[in-house]
C-alpha cells in the first residue's frame, strides 16, 4: 500500500471515530430533551388540574330581570338560574342570599328564598323608577360559595305605588335563625372571594413553574456537543 493510500486510511478511520464519538453525545442530549419534555407535560397537566376546581363553580346562565334589562312590570319572582344544581343542605338556605338594592340604597326584597335545583328565587316590591342592583350569593354543587351582582332598570307603570324599602337587609319572617345567620354573613363580594383568590394563586404558581421549565429546555437544546478533532494527532 502506498503512502497516499495509508494516509487516506488514517483519515477515514479518524472520521469513523469522530462519528462514533458524536453519536453518544447526541443520544445523551436527546435523552435530556425528552426528559425535560416529559416534565413539561406533567407540569402542564398539573396546571390544568389546578384550574379544574375553579371551572367547576356554578355560574349564572339566566336571570329575571335580565342583566342590564328593563322591567316595566313586577315579575312574580326574581330569579337566578345557574348551570348546575345548587347545594342547599337540609333546605336551610344557608350560604344563599338574594338582595335587591334600589337607587336610594335601600333593600326591596322580602328576605325569603326558595332554592330549587339550579335556581334561586325571591319576591320584591320595588320603589321608585331607577337603576337597581341585584346582589346574589349561592353555594355551588362543588361546595364553593359564589357571589356576584348585576344591574337592571325599573320603569314603573302609571299608577304604581312605590314601596318604602328597608335600610337593612330584610329577614324572612318564617325562615328562623338559619335565614338570619345567612342574612348577616352574606352579600356582594363575600364568600367566593377567598376561594377564587386561592385558585388564582395556585394557577399562577403552576404557570411560573411551567415557564421555568420551558426556559430550561430551551437552554438545554441550545447546548451543542463540542466538535471532535478531525485530525489524528499522530498523523504528522
């Protein structure tokens, strides 16, 4: 074999060694990437799992009067209907509230509630025409307390005699102590505030973890294995 052929053989051998040396490094990099990807998938599932309880809360799907609607006659009942059955333990209405606040800041509901399936109703004798606010609170099927409010316009018909209203939330005359406790502890911006804040904190923490893992994966994939020497150090 000539010297030229021998040189070619050494170069080919060096290339084969280089390829062999690089393959394990690439496999290790891909294994690390796959591990990080699996971790990301698990973290993503955890974040979605944390969001699950928040999305399970009941929410309003219909109401009488309608949100931002106008009433020209008193309905038989003011009603809130949600997407799922309400949790009324022992029919005590504990944790439920339905208040109707007039433009004068007075309350016009009678304090009595009827919870039936996904709906909650009350009756009211409204005062003078104007903007009214419905403040409601329910206990969701998942056990969480949810509260909210909306407004409607009352356009009293001719000859209507306005009710006087009450400076404090009325208590149902037949509901007993359970209704009194509910009236004292419920209202707008109560109940669901703590649970919603807790859900938001957990979801936010999960999002931070997920972002950190994404950054780690990007940094890992940017690291390339050091190139092996193409020349045989003994080949002079």
